[in-house]
């Protein structure tokens, strides 16, 4: 694993299997509340992972009792109290801050490596914004979620309102949880917000064991195949089928010349396990 991850103070990165990284929010004494430092580190970390040939899949989780209690209500000041600018100029400054905060989570969505979120305990406000930027979400049955922003007097602006409707089909349920900011369980999400979670586990240990197996399976596959698949699925989410078909044709125009295709299809045809693939 490359050295740059050691510079992170509130994010822990571990190698938990061949080509599998576990990334942990690591501020357990504050239930992993997100101050500006950890917010920036999330963005830095996923930009590095995007380029890191030793990583093919990520498990994201929170250290301690809870995944994450959202925005650090004590430690983040969104407004500069000494800013004597008029409202137009103040507005431009806050726009810059919001865009920066959005981008740090978008790096997860845009990361070329699939990100599996393993959630437990509280997942409040900005924590759900993170969750919606991940590729696959699982949770323990004790997970408590809330689109909490209305409770602090704002519309959520770093991802949940934008990504959740692309994940969950039940719009009445989305409006219910976003407008009331009420707590809901992972079990409720499975029932009404079908597809928010792939699975809900009884214990954290079982959840981590299962996602590690899943991550190792993905990591054993051709990185050309896996990364191309995430990229095209993300494109398909935002575009017409016709545009998306054109996109994948253009993508594969170069990607089909890979050695991975020959190696993987030979193994598949002869019912052998997937062979090792070159780093990507
Ligand atoms: C442009 C901006 C975009 C972003 C917007 C994002 C918005 C949001 O995220 S809205 C959601 C904000 N979060 C909250 O409203 C949760 C606040 N916390 C709580 O309600 C409770 O702490 C909680 C229900 C999570 C747990 O309660 P419990 O009684 O079990 O524990 P506590 O003693 O309250 O907490 C333990 C220590 O953690 C600190 N802490 C927890 N959450 C936060 C937080 N969000 N911000 C700052 N600090 C937090 C808490 O202060 C305790 O610390 P200490 O007193 O030092 O022991």
C-alpha cells in the first residue's frame, strides 16, 4: 500500500486482502462527525484510490459505535463571521464551500474502483450523502438513518436529495424521510426503500465477513471489466439508452484489446478460476 495514506489523520486505510482496501472514518469519540478535515481527507483518499493500482475494490465503514453522525455541529463554521462582504459576495463564497463539500463525496461516486458501504449504528445527515455516493450498501439491523438536514434548518445539499431518487423507486417514501427527518431503520429501508440496501445483517461481524467475501470476489475479476462496468453503469444512470449504448461502444473500442479478455474468457470457458490480471 502506498505511503500517502499514512498522512491521513481521521481516515484509516488498511489492506484487508489482495487488492481490497478497507477505508474507515476514524473519529470514534465524536461518532465520526464530519469536520472540514475529515471531509477533505475523504476526497483526498478516494482520489488516491482512483489512481492506485494496488486497490481494486473498497469497503467503507466507520470506526467505533456508529458509522457517522453527520456534519460536525460543533466544529464546522460554514460562514466566515468576519466576512464584511455584501450578500452577493458572501453568496459566492458559500457557493464555493458547498461545491467543495459536494465534490469530496462525488470522488467516491467517480472513483474507478467499486465502493461497498458497510453501515452500522447512526447514519445521519451528511452520512447518508456519503452512503448514496457508494456503489453497494449493506447495513446491520441496528442501523439508524435520518436525512437529518431539515432538522438543522436546511435542504440537504451534498448528495442525498440528488442521488437517492436514482437508487430508490418509492418517491413517497423518499419525500417522507426527507421532509420529516425522522429516524428509520435499515429494515424499513429494505421494506419501503427497496434497493437502498443490498442486505441487512444481524451483526457487524457477519456484515464485515460477507462484504469482505464480496470485495475479494470483485477483486479477483479483471480490473478492466470491473472498472469499465462501474463507469458505464454510472453513465447509464444519467443518460438515454441510446447515448449509453454509444458510450459503451466507444469505451470498449479501446478496452476490448486488453489481455484480460483473452485470459478471463479462456479461464471461464475451461471452468477454471479467474487468472491473475496485470495491475490497472
Ligand atoms: C454545506 C453543508 C453541507 C452539510 C450538511 C450536513 C448536515 C447534517 O449532517 S445534519 C445532521 C447533523 N447531525 C446531527 O444532528 C446529530 C447530532 N448528534 C446527536 O444527535 C447525538 O450525538 C447522537 C444521537 C448521534 C448520539 O447521542 P448519544 O447521546 O448517544 O451520544 P452523545 O453524547 O450525544 O455523543 C457522543 C459524542 O459525540 C459527539 N457528537 C455526536 N454527533 C456529533 C455531531 N454531529 N457533531 C459534533 N459532535 C457530535 C457528542 O458531542 C459527544 O461528544 P463529547 O461531548 O465530547 O463526548
